[in-house]
């Protein structure tokens, strides 16, 4: 063997990859491409086997695993078993070592083992993965007799009996599914639920039980119907296309659809941007594909269980009615051709609502349901009898469980055509962790869980309100329709509201209930936006919100929908900070509604109330009243309005003890609205806000709210609510001490220059957010309200502060909201004269922000 020959083989492999890419772009059959890649590698291995004269030794070269299946993608591992008859001679060992080295030098990712038949069987009996790889063994070179001995041995009854093999593969799949969701934003198309491995599992169990050569042979054994085989092969082909593209683009054995690869894969597969982004179209097909695979996998493995384990007779059978029975925990139809009547299709799910023991559908019944589902020529909601059953499902306390089962098996889209449009609808961003249909499904489950006693600690208000709603079914309907307008273009809230109202009329809801559902759908984002992106300590903001919700019943429905919606968006979205904001807004609005909107809050009375409560506590602690009065005379009324008495007392006590020659930095040990309060007091200086934001950014601490104030003698009284990146308060003592020390050092240093910020993370790089600056009407005299939408790049707030300083504008308050890769921040500003920004100042600020944040390299 020479280095030159290995380099030549490497060049041939690279050339073939280029050829495969060209043919792939010309939409050649993926089945052909995968087979030809395998054939090319076969020939390379066989040729080198001859050149190394390994055929003179008693060694069989056997392809195993995916390579044994003759499924080879451009960067797939080449798994080999060198099966030896006797202990190798020194000459054979040297030849084999040269052979393996050649394969590595040629650029192949080789996984190999050298074993005797006895060693192979022993390891296979002890390891289900090895046993599975051996099932797919394929002879490449060497003695046929040696391979034949292996083939017979692994098919013997004592080598993984079919029942044991089934249990092992089932348990392996359960463990694999527990590690990931089918609807992950960056799914592994090989190992995620519904991925290629689920198809392989069906094939492996079939091979062990029937000694079938491949999955196609299951049709002949009566375990798979021809349409089911075609569906599986169609799903497999699409997943192969994704995997093939991933390998070609990444140049490695990459099976994860990472964000930075998704657009490139979509482009290679020919998806183009239209109403939906090309990448969203591709991912929609992916999510729909894995749902189909999961359903077939569930059905077929249940059939295998019945065949291999014979458990059917042991399952307890309980009658439901003349058409259905409960077999174990699965509902089963007992009337032939039952689903020829579409009403019976709906009735199955009504039984699922009524019987909490039902966890799924028995495999033969599921097979019948799938056929009936495909045979439907019109939406089931067009049939009055089906509408009556669906309405009963909605009214049932366990109706959400039935809706979940309908969703899992595609019957919800058979009933509600608009639902089909959002199935698998992916949103290419970091905020929405699930497809639109899966998000809605999780929202429905959240509504159901709010009523459970174990949720009272995490959702104290929601768990009370959910049980006080006049009709919980209206909330369920609003949840079902809240995002149903997505993907059509236009305002999805308004589109969904129209759909919801039509649905309610069709199903006989009275006018009041129909309008309630439509209102909830159209306004399902209002409470979240108000709480997170507006100054809810401002009575005018709360009054405007109270005008929108009208009464306490609307408010309670909207609160429950809002919390359930946020919690269903992704696992990291909900935190104590957001919970506290929403509760504060709820109770503030309740007070406005109870008092009457014509009786506004007496701001002066609230200031006096806060001062009196804080003073009472401070005097109890031994603070001198005269010193306190002198201090407070320096503070403006707005300070007392925007802080609670306990905060005012905490600030005052620390300021009176503090030496005035350096800034005071306080970090609370208690939480403020579910977050940690950072308070800074000291002489005002240029770019103070910018400096603080830069420190917090470099410490990986998120800012959620900022209150920027100054005393009458120009001392800053700046408050910030901060959280760790996981949404928890900053609570570790060492963390607080280090942060305080760094802030003091930064504030005592030159604040005129911005520090360097971290680079965008890998996950953030693929996303594009157009920088938008909007000025909103302000009811507060002398202030302007600005909304900024931009990519949440490192140092964003520090850059905004720097631009405000350069534009000679003052920041009074800020609400910071991060929605995945997207920052949606709200600022209250005024010019140096204490007035609203005029049009020239607004335009100057807008252009500066757009220029700086669109080209972050300037910083």
C-alpha cells in the first residue's frame, strides 16, 4: 500500500461527492443516490482487499449496521466486521492493519471490530446494539462459509428470542424518545421521535420475528398493508433527502437540522421563499412526516407486541357499548366497518373524554381509523351529527384529553380544515420552540393542568381563576383558534377571530359566547404586550388596558389564556418575573374596573401613602426623621410613585449610611416582581446607563426593566430588574458580590468608551431581524414613547444608551423584552429641555439606531 493510492482513493471519494451533489440538485432519485454511494464504497473496499491480498487469509469482510443495509449517505460511518476463523497470523495482522489504515487515509469514517464467530455471538448476546447490527450483516469479501455460519447463528432461537428482542428494541426506543421531542427546533432526523431510527426499529423487529430481508417483506407476511408500506417509504425518502443534503453541506456525518444549516438545506432541496419562508415550508413537511412515522411506528409495534408476546389474551376487556370496548388501556372498535359512519369516528374520541383509563387506540382499530380518515371527502364539521358529538367533547371536563388524541391521529384536521393549515407550521425563530399545532396542543394541556391542585404553587392566580370561569369551554375554544390564522399572511389574531366566530355560530353558541371567544382570539396578545412592554406603574397604561378588557369576566378569561399561551411557547419563556408582571396588571386592572374608570387614581394620595409606609418602617429601624425628610426633599414625586414602600425604605437607609464620594450600588437579596433589583445612587455622569448595561451584558445577566431617575440636585436614582439567563433571580452571594464590585469599578472609571462585546452565537447567526424604530402616542406630558425591534445582539442596550447620549436625549424608563432572537424593547424618553422629542429629534434617533444596529460591526 502506498500513500499515493490512499490519496487517489480520497480524491475519488471527493469527486463522487461532487457528482452526487450535482445529481442531487437535478432531483435524481434519492434511493438511487444512496445505493450508488454504497456500491462505490463496496467496490473501493473490495478492490483494496484484493490489492492487500487479504483473500489468502481466513477473514470475512462483512458490512454491518446501516452500511450492511446498503444505506450509505455521503459522510456516513462505514461499519465493518472482520470475522476471523482462527487466530490471525502475524502476516494477516499486518495486512489487516495496512488495510484499515488505507481506509482512514482515504477519508472514510470506519468503525470496525475483529472477532471470531464465538466472540461475535457472545458480544451480540450481551449487547442489543451489536445484535441489531449483525441482523443487517452483508458479505463483501472472504469465505462464504464463514459468513453463512454467522448468518445461521444469529437467526437461531437462542440468539435473542423474538420476544426478548422486541422488548429490548421497544425499551431502547422509549429511552431514545425521552431524550428529545419530535418537534425540536433543531431536530436530529435520525434519532428524534418519528425519525429514521423509528423506521429502522420497525424493520429490525420484523427481521427478527419473520426473518424478513427488509421492511417490504412485511406485506407478504400480512403485517403491513401496501398503502402503509408506501407511506413509510415515502417518509423514509424525504428523511433521506434531508440527511443526504446535510452531509453534502456540512461535510460531516451531521444528522441535526441546525439553524445555520436549515436555510442551506432548504435551498438545496429547491424550497423558495413565498408567503412562507422556504425553510419554513421544508420544516413543515418534516414535522408532518415525523408525525406520520410516529403513528405507523406505534401501530406496527403494537401489532408486533401482540404477535411476539401474546399479551392480547392477558389484557382485561371491559365493554363500553355495542360498538366499542376497552382492551387494557386502549379503546377498540368491535363492529366491522364501524367508521363507515363518520359519527362513530367522532364518538371514539368522546369515549376517550369520558373514560380516563383510555391512553390510546388499539392497533387494529387505529388501522381502520387511518383508512376512514383518508376516505373522508368533506370536513366532518359539515355534518350536524358530528358537530353535536364535538360540542359534547368540548363541554366535557376531560375534553382536552380527547382533543389531544384527535390531534395525535389527524382527526382534528379532518374535523376542522383550518387546523390542517397549521399542522407542522414552523416559525423560523428562537422564540417559538414548537410548531403552531404543537404549541396550541400544549396550551390546551396547560389550561387543563391549571385546575390541578399541584399547580397552585407555580400558578396561584391561574389555578383559582380557571375554576371561576363561567364556561371553561369558551377558553378551550379560544385556545384552539388563537393561532389558527398563522401562515396565511396578515394579522393572525384578526383572521383567527373571524374563524372562531364562524365556528361558534355553526356550533350553536349564543351570540354573547361567540363574541367572547372571538374577542379572546383577537386580543390574546394584548395582556402579554401590556405587561412586558409598557409601563404598568403608569395609571394611564392600566386605564387604557381596562378599557380594552371591559369587565372582570373578560379579564379573567384573558389572564388564563395569556399565561397558558406563554408557558406553551417554549420551556424557558415563563419565569417568576413574567408571572409577577401579569398578576400586578391583573389586580391593578381589577381595581380600576371595581372603582370605575371615571374615577382615576389620585397620584398625590398614592405618593403620600408610599412615603408614610416607608417612613414608618424606617423610624422603626432607628432612622432619624429629620435626616429622612432632608433626603426626601431632594427626590421628585415620580420616584415615590414608581417604587413600593419597602423599596423606598431600602434605598433611603442605604443612602443615609453611604459616603457620597463614590457611587452606591445595591443588589437586593429579596426579589422584586420575581427578579433581582439593582439600585444605583450617585452623581450623574455621562453614559452611566451605557456603562451599567455593558457590565451586565458581559456578566451574562439579562435586564428586564429600567427606571432612570435623577434627584433635584442631579444624583441618579436608577433601578433595574435583572435576571440570570435561565430566568431565575440573581441570588448567589458570590455572584452578587462580584457584580457589585465590577459595577463600582466601572462607574469610577472612564465611561466614555464602549467595551468589546461577545460575538453572535452560532444559533443567532442564521436569523435576520429588520431594525424598526416606532414612536407611540404618549399621554404623559413631556415624554416620548419609543418601541425598538432589533436582533438581540450582544451589547444591544449599551449601544442604545450610547446612541441616546450622542443624540443628547434622556432615558426615563425602559421595558426589555426578548423574544427568541428578537429584542422588542420599550423606552420612555425626553430631550434635554424635559420635553417630548420633536419630529427632527425622532428622525435623527431613528436613523442612528437603524444604522448602528443593522451594522453591529461599527461597534
